[in-house]
């Protein structure tokens, strides 16, 4: 397979298949072993598998970056391994050990390194997935699990890159309740968002903002990205209550804000009314990177934060984060794993 027909100058966040993917399986009660690289392609699965019937599965999302000089960098991959392991436990699946997870990711990235876009044009998006692959009729954990890693070159998640996006608060749907599975990347968390998000897109919004399911008052997340507000020069992000996904970008932004920009960072509940008073608002995630929010519509009012300009703190955080990821800036945090 060749990368000749990939237009690296006009990448979007869509799937492009690559040369190979990684597969390994594990019977319930056994240990995970290293797997193998196979050509990218379809897999065969029982219609009675627990993943197809009960959604027993999770995914991870991470990126490999190419530097100016052609070096290949992963960003905090051990954090994805830890989060996947936590998710496995929550979903009654055997934890994929960190070394198996990291080995699989590195193997896939190395074998598909020609699919990594040139520096700053995008990245190779990496998708580790774990799911119950054996058949079972009753609602009970699978007797066999599959761990796979595939990848795709991607560009910006939101059209236009670092241009402020328009959001609308969902008043009819919630993403995740307290004590549910919002804190892990369970596959079942994402399909319920397709309807509200699709409706919002039809109305010209880039995504929706979810409020907490208990009081319908506090900001939770922006689709599949974490929410941030700059208020009185401080960085505020919703605290992790269990319904919010603990983003690795979220954690990185907090470190950069505190340790590089010397800003106060508060993890606490933030009401939608308070968010509307912010100087700057943005969302953050591996796919979204840091995306400035230009406006938020809530009930019948639309609050404009920006008419196209990117706030100075948002821009600084973006520059520092992407500077580290693309290997332009010194990685004083020790976040980069070079292949
Ligand atoms: C993956 C994800 C995020 C972002 O997490 P990162 O580790 O920064 O990519 C935020 N919210 C949800 C719901 C997610 O699924």
C-alpha cells in the first residue's frame, strides 16, 4: 500500500486506512500476551459477541507526531495505557498491561510511519480498542477479549483549525450521569451523543456543551473534549466527578498553565451562567487539540466571546502544547516518547 494518494496538505478528521494493525486476544482468566501486526482489514466476529450486543468495549485516542527533522514522537502514551486499564476494570474486562499496550502502539506507529503527516500538517491518530469478542447470551462478561490498535492520518477535528467555534448547550440530553461510565472511554457513551450533536450541526453549531445530569446547571464537557474558561485571569475547568472524562490534554493544559504561564488553575464546578462571564473559553482533547470557543448559545440567548480572534491565553496554551508535541520546544515535563 502506498501513501502517494494521501493529500497531506488538506487533511481533515476522517478515516484513511493504513498498512497494518495490531491484534491480540485473551481468554477470561488468562494473561494478555503480545500480539502481532497484520495487514489492515476487516475482522470476523460472532453476532452473539458481548461487544455487539451489550457494548462491552472501550477505545483510546492518541497521536504520533513528526518533527521538522522527521523524528517520530508520542505524547504521554503511558497515560492512555493507564486510562485504558481503568476502563477495562470498570467494564469487567481484563486490564491490558501497560507494556503490552505501549508495545502495540509503538509497533503500529513504526510500521505505518510513512502515514504520519509532515510536521504541523496533522498527526497519525492512533486507536487502541478493547472489546468482548466471545459469544454469550446472558448479560455477563465475555469469556474472550480482543485488543487491537489501528491508525489513520488526520488533520483538524473542527474545520478551520484554530478558528473559534460556535457551540450550543444541550438542554434535552445529558452525556453521562454521576456514578455511571462517563469517566472511562466506554464505547456506549458516544452513540447517544450523535443525535443531539447531529441536530446542532444542522443548525450550524460545531458541537454541543453538556450540563451535569443531576442539576442541569454545571458545565461538563464539549462533545468529546474537556471545557476550560479563563475568568479573572484564572484557568477554570470542571472538576472530575466521575461523569467527566479525565482528558490527558486537560491534564497537560493545567500543568502548562500553572508551570509555564504561572496562572492559577482551579478544578471546580462551573455553572453555565458563570462560564458566560469568562474572558476566554476553549475546549481541549487529543482530537480537538485546543479549540477556541467563539460563542455559546444557551436557551434562547447567544453569548459571543470572540468575533474571530483567538484569546491570548488560549493561543499561548496552544502554542506551548503543540510546540512540545511537534518537538519544536524543549519537553521540560518529560511527556514525549521518541520512537
Ligand atoms: C477522549 C475524550 C476527551 C479528551 O481526552 P484526551 O485524553 O485529552 O484526548 C474528553 N472528553 C471525552 C468525552 C472524551 O471521550
